C-alpha cells in the first residue's frame, strides 16, 4: 500500500531531482458564496416546482443514510445531515405552499468565481441507439462493459488537497499504469476486446452515448435496454468541438452537437481521427431503473437535475438557476434544480450541465445549449438554537 501511495503522489507531482522546472500553474477558480435573500432570485415565486419535489426526494433518500451528526462537506457552515433530514421530513408532510416552505427552511447564497457570478451552462440528454446482444450486421460497434482490471482511484480519499481528483489505470508489477486510450480500445489494441455489453450500429452514436453517460438502446429483438456509466479509462475528456474549431472546420458561433454530428457524417474518412482526439473512453452497464443514474447515485429528473463540479457544490443541494434560453424565443430557465450529477467537462464554481431527459426535444435542447447563467445554492437556515 505504501508503494501504491508513493506512485499516486508521483503520478501527480515531480518526484525526481533535476527535472525541468515547469511554469507556475494558472490561478485556480475560487468559489465565493455571498448570502442573498429570496427576493434577489430572478423570477422567484414563478416556479410551479413540478418535478422538483420528486427530484429532491431522491436526494433525501441519500441524506437519510448519513449519520445525523455528520458535517456537510465542501461548504463551511452548511450544517449537518441531520439538518437536511429534518427538512426532508417536513417536506414529506406536504406543505401547502412550497415557496414559503423553502423560504422558511433555507437561505440562498449566490455562487461566484472570484468576483464573477456568470458562468457557462450546457446540456446533456439520454441518448437513443439501436443495438443487439450479438455481433451481427449492422450491429458491429461494441459498447464495452467495465473490465475487471480497471482500477479507479478517488485521490481525495488519500489527501484532502486532492479532493475531487481521480485517476484510473491497471496494476502491473505492483504499480498503477495508465489504461489504454480511446484510440487503443476502439482499434481492439487492449486485453479485453471480448468484454462487450452489447453491439450498436453507428460509431458516432457510440461516441456520443459515452459523452452523455447513459442511453436507451432499441434492441433488434424488440426490447429496450437502458445503459449507464460503469467506469472510465482515466484519460481526460477533450471536446472534439474544440478540435474542429482549431482545425477551422467549425467556428465558436456554429459549433453544437448537431453541427459536430453533421461534420462527422460529411467527413467519414476523418471521423475516427477526430473522435480519437478525445482519449477518454466510458464503460457501461445494463440498468433496470426508470431513468439514468447520476453521480449522486440517484435517478435523474429531466429539467430538474443539474450536473455540477463535485469539488464545489455538494450533491443533493437545491439550486435556484437563472440561465439564458438555449434557443431564441424560448423562456429563460428560472427554476429550482438539484445538484445530482457531474461530468468530465464540468469544472469551476459557476458551471452546470442541465439534464434534459430523453427524446428528440431533449437532444435538440442539450445539443444547442451554450448559455450564460448564474445560480444560488440553498443552505439549511440556521435556527436561533444553532448559534
């Protein structure tokens, strides 16, 4: 174990003498919370809370499993899980006025990245695919199950300052070595080519379901199988839209999931090369739940679950969002959401990814969403006896 820990630290920092000095890292984002009042929240009182209570109840189920005296991590002074458990019990009593309920139980805090409350909000959805349990034409693209030798390491369990950082790999000779890249895996240059969950008929669909993290597969036997995230190869996520902009194929103004898909369809000879610039590869498992499962471990709720930077915002907390509409003519998103997921590209204090659900509307919203927005995290209100 000691050797393993030394390897982890060397994986992240320079371990040898005489190494070339690296330039100082860029200044990291700094989360600042500023207390607000509910009247500061744009359109507060106009949300009908439809779907929100269902989403928050799922997080309440996770809160209930925590020791009541346990302090909530990530945010100083956020209270204990016992505070959240009491709020959840009060919510189950079905209050007549949810607006008043939240005003009585929570205090909003606006989230800033240093002095900036505005950040980027994108969207994701549950992908649709066509597949088969057996390899047969046209189902020749594998979606792999998680290999038995994949080791995923949460570095925050070893050192507090590494909280939120993860690596993955394979143990060889007592050392953790990097796992194969996406290019290696799709080419079959790895030891587990036989570890296939199911087969699909489109390599681009297979690529995008890995970005989304979940999907519904219409099987050739007439059944429908939901699949979800089971692991990742440890390589950092790289947006291929950025690569297409760098090469001049797309611009910042027209890049979207739809335009990326169209470019890949129009340039099949270059599609694999472009997709392989993202070395990250996601493994899947079969699910029998009513929806995809987020990183919090609960089923996501369309338009109410938000993916956040898990080092900045605790899972399960209610958030009031004020986000520009992804499509012109559509109303802005001004509503309550719950922090229930994360993602490889979701980094920073004011950064979010809206889960839109399943189907053509969800795909369109998610694919076009590159919106400015802001949000407030709602923390349990301190009662007089808390001081």
